[in-house]
C-alpha cells in the first residue's frame, strides 16, 4: 500500500488542490516571515519529511534547499524532483527524532509539512529540529487538526494523532525549545463541511481507504477548490487564524536566551 500511495502522491501533488493549496499557504508565510530580512545571502532551507518532493520546487524559490526523508520509495521520488532545481544542495535518508542526517549543519528555515503527526515522540522530534536551527531561524509546521475527523485515512497514512490548537501551541511553546510563536492558524476552512460529511459517510458505510482518493478532481472542481485555498492564504495575511479548519499551520522562531551574548560569527541568521 505504501509504495502505491507514494506513486499516487508523486503523480498528483503538483496539481491536486489540497497539496497546491497547502504549498501556496506555506509560500505566503515564508514570504511574509522573511519580508523584513536584511540578509545578503540565500536562505539555508531544510525540509524534513520531503515525501515525494512536492514542496522542493517551491522552496527552491527562497534559497539553498536540503531534504531528509525516511521512506526509500518516497526518497527516490524526491531525488528525481530535486534534479530539476537550481539551488538544491542534498537529500538524505533519515527520520525523527533520533536518526536525522545533517546534524552538523544549521538552517534559517525548516519545513515540516504533515510530518509531526507521524512521530510517536513529537516533543523529542521538536527538540531535534531546534538543534538544526540557527538563532532566529524559523520553523514552519503543518499538521492535521480536529480529533473528530480521525478516520481510516489517518490510520493508512500512519498518523499517531490529530492535533488540537491548544495541544500544538503547548508543544511549540515548551520552555526548553526557546521558540517564539509567530503564528498559529487553522486552514482548509472552506472545505471543512464537505470533509466532515465525507468522513461521516465513510464511517457509516465502512468505506475502505483507496489511493484513488488522491486522484486530482475533474478540472472545474479542482480549479474551484484552488480558489478557496488561495482565498484562505490571503485571509491568513489579514487574520490571526481562520475560525476552524481540518489542518493547522504554525510559524515559530528559535530565539535562545543567550542569543545576544554569542560571538558575531554565530549570528549568521540575521
């Protein structure tokens, strides 16, 4: 099932409204987060859990990209997509929290797109990620939200949990992490009611998950759903959060308490 799942992701995620919309929201948040930056060099970027590589082209717009992916089938697809990028540095096999590659490198931006929910030790995973961030470095996380949406889809995808907004906030603001929360918001609001109805029907009728659920919808519907996601990205520029949504996105900055005491050579993220 996993190999079939990754093949479907590889062929669908470029144009499927959900992956396209999440990518657009992440792109918007990266742009606004680093809008005031005075750095004279490209961002050093790491995606942990790159999957089949759907975000790599977008990240390549902002700087030098590295990636980590635990699954060998997904890793193969990520490597294939990385060959098309102009700023790509490296991709490695590795997993959270204890088997990360690149442990000697530090990054300005780390992206974790629907990965944290797969990790049993999510607090330890966040600590491992923090160790890879430069001072003032930024972590962007997306996770599935709303526990009542738990379904066969989550189980097949290897999810350990869906997050509440409060739970994710508490995890990210844990004192040892020294993260400053810049944004925490729901998204996929406009499609929430159809998703609730679909999940209810699936449970009622005992529908088994099929990878065909990841097929790109017919063009008119796919375009309409993309418009919804584009509107959400614009709303997130104006609002702290949407009222609800099937997913959460968080942006945090690593601001260690001794940051101002470090030598100039350490202040590379400014």
